[in-house]
């Protein structure tokens, strides 16, 4: 996959799957690894996964989330030179910081906040990009809408994408 920041796509997809198909979270790491290795698509590998007792409906959600987040990321990063998305480079930096807590220094006029907020217009652009890509997946419209909403929700949520680590016994005593 050309020009894909796998850490961004993985964090983003994890948040989407946590919202839409939480029962699949124990499999997410393996499924995302297979996706980036080219061995999992939204329509492929279902028969092989059935042999492991995996519900293919949930696998389809993970594969679709990974595919949609990948395609939205590629859309944002590839549109950086176009007038329609004049702020795409800054948006890509903010996506990276929001989803991974990394991404280098802030650009001119940007706060160094590791979890920046997005404007309504930016969230609409991201949702539109997700929906434009979703028709390639062969999913029902309702599921595409749900995934697009979860993709945007992961960015609009005021809380951290990953739950905080559990407290360590004896720490702070």
C-alpha cells in the first residue's frame, strides 16, 4: 500500500471496530496485520477464517474499517496539492497527531496539542471521502453509513481513542 501511515490507519480502524464490532477486538491485531500484509480484504479470506471459528460478519467489519480508513488517509494525503483540499497537509498532520499522538511539530498557526479538534467542515470532508470509497466494498448502505459515522466519530470524540492503562497495584502508595 503506497503512502499509507499504518500507525494512523491502525489506530483509526481500531477505534472504529471498538465502536461498531467490539466483540472482534481480541482479533484486531492479527486481522490488521493480515490486512497490511495483503492477506485480508473486505471480501476475501472469509472461508479460511471460518475454520478458526471467526464470525465472518465481524471480520467484514474489521476489513471494511481498515479499507475505508486506508482510503480516506490516502485521499487526504494525495489531495494536498489540490485547491479543493488546500488544508489537506495540515489535516493529515492533525489526523496523525490525533490518532497516534505523534506526527512531529505543529505547522504555522497550529497548536502543539496531540489530540487536535477538527472543524465541522473537515469532518464532513472526511465522511464524504469515506462514503465515496465505501461503495467499492460491496456492503449494504446502512453498514457503510455506520462505518463512515464511526470513522468521523473517532476524530470528533473528545476522549482518547485508547482506554487508559489499568492502574498498577502499589503505585503511588
